[in-house]
């Protein structure tokens, strides 16, 4: 608007628009070739991310084979016929899954639609990453193979008029810059395979601070059920699309009790807790015989080790020191990671923070993520409201004002320069940009403080 006003005064509006039209960013025409090129680029990016997440995970560094058992009934069916229930002491368990989850998805009775359940730390997210990696490798070899993308359900929110399909597209646009028109075409052609993680972590509720705890739990559970219904509606509209959903078992069973079902999914598997034999064998293989002896004498610690996550942490950190609970184990694991020599090159020489500073920064970040009810930290989602010190707030305000001012100054300098020369244009542009930046800083600063 400012550029148009200045240019109109000096009669160069047509020249400015012509210049910007010739050298400015061009609108991308969405063709089949463009969609295919974008698909290939997205596969490369997502595969790199998945491989890195798997490589950085404890289960990758210390291999552990998890037991996965298939539940007999279809998702949403709480009771088996009497003749089938009598065939097993536990009517909900059919048999142990002896193939990878990616292979299990190919079964005719699964049809690529699966629910993965497990206790906290059972490895649900890691299992989802393995599925993503296997499916991405298939997508590299076959153009008609679906494109698996992991979505965090903790970020879902019910917005009036926004379907689950469009929420998926918005996530792809925000995280991977995929145009909504392209992702919607992928969905219509069954070329997208959503891998939905953290149904149990969908906890954000408006006005949570002023809501009683009991009512807050009910609101959160109602939101989870709304999300499940949105997923079911999405799968009804797209009956051939494949999908995997992860959730903690207890939370999902609580949702089922409130009549919330993901009944458009075909089958579900349960990631089992570790038994004594697995824990003993695993400790022995990695030379932690002393750990197994300690676990036998400490029932509380043994129960903790039934979680694959905590067992992996115990194997990585235990050296005979006393550990009585999960908090002590987590503290010890963090100390081991900070002392790991393989992490020493993360900072320039002499610039690395000490252990106390690192604890402070991690605690601050964890607090902010908890306040925002976020499960994944993305640097592009940092908000000015996270700043706590006044000088940091002031510096942010000045930076925003200077950026706006520079943008307007360049536009104004270009406009004036076409008529009076580039020297005059640069000077007037600098002056106008400085004034506009000052106004923007004052306006933005007052508006931001009022939030």
C-alpha cells in the first residue's frame, strides 16, 4: 500500500508493477509433472527425517525386539462371540505378530488400516517410524505407492468448517510447504497415508486454567472423541486410503467406554510389556548381569524395567549405583548423555554450556512446551510470548520494526529511483523506511504488550 501510494504520486505505478511482475516471484502452475516432482522431494525429505529420528532413538542404539500381539476382534467390537471367546483365556488376544508391522498392514483383513496400542514407553512412536521408513522405501520404487507422513494428533483442533482432510493439508503446507491443492489431490487419489501419533496426547482445551480438574478431563476426553469421529468421517469419504493410529492402551479403552471408537480401522495390535525372561536375556547380552541381579532384589525397579524405554535407559546408564524410581533414572540418563564424548562437537570449542546451564535451558524449554501443550519442538513455532525478560522483548520489537522499515524502504527507493535516480531513491527510501520502522516498532510493541 505504501509503495502504491508513493508510486502513484510520482507517476511510476505501472513501471513498478511491471518490474515486480517481471522479476518478482512467479505463481507456480500445478501440473502432473509438478506434483510428481514435489512428491519425490517430499519423500527424500521425510525419509531423511525418519532415518535420523530412528538413528537417534535408544531402540536403534540398543536393539530390542518387542512382542506385538494382535487383538482378535475388529476395532470397535468390544465382545467376541461366545465360541471364539472360549478358545482363549484372554479373548482379546489372538496371537503374536511374527512379521513386521509394515508387512502386517498388507494382510487382506487389515487393508492398511491399523491401530497400535501400548503402555507408556512401549515404543509406539518408534514402531510408527519403522512403518514410515518401510513405506517410504516402497514409495521410492513405485509411483503409485502411498506417501506415508507422520502427523501429531496433539496439534489437531476442531475448527468450524475445517475437515480432517483439510487439517492434514494445512499440516503439510506448514511443515513441508506443500500447496493445499497438491495435497488434496494426493488424498483424492489415495496417494497419502497418514500415520497419526499421540491420540492420547490431544489435551489442549480453551480456558483450561479456569476449569476444574474433573471438568477439564471430561473436556479433553470429549475433544479426543471428536477427533476420532473426524477420522472416521475422513475414512468414510476416502474408503481406500490407508492409515495407522497410535495411542496408549488405557486411554483408548477409556475412550471406548465413552463410546468413542476408531471403527473404520480394521485391526489393532498391542505392544506388550517385557517379561522376566526378556529382561534377563537382554541384560546378559549387553553385559549387565549385575543389573539383572539388582532388578530381582528391587520389585519396584523391575516393574519399571518392563517398559522397553526404561529398560533401554537402565542398560545405557546403570553402573551399580542405586536407582529407586523413574526420576532418578531420568536424571542419571541425562548426566550420561551430557558426558558422552560423541556430543562434544555440538558447540564451538570453549562455547559449550556447562551442565547447570544445559539443565536450565532444557527445563525452560520443557516448561514452555508443557504450557503450550506441544509434544514436538519446532523452531518455526517459537512465539514472542515465550520471551520473559523485558530487554529480550524490546530487542524483538526493534527487530520487527527494522524488518518492516527495510522492506518499505526498498520498495520506496525503487519507486523514487525510477524517476529521480538511484541515489535519491536510496536516500529517500532509507529515510522513509526509518520513519516507518519507528512507527511499526511503537505500534507493534504496544499491541504485543497488550496481548
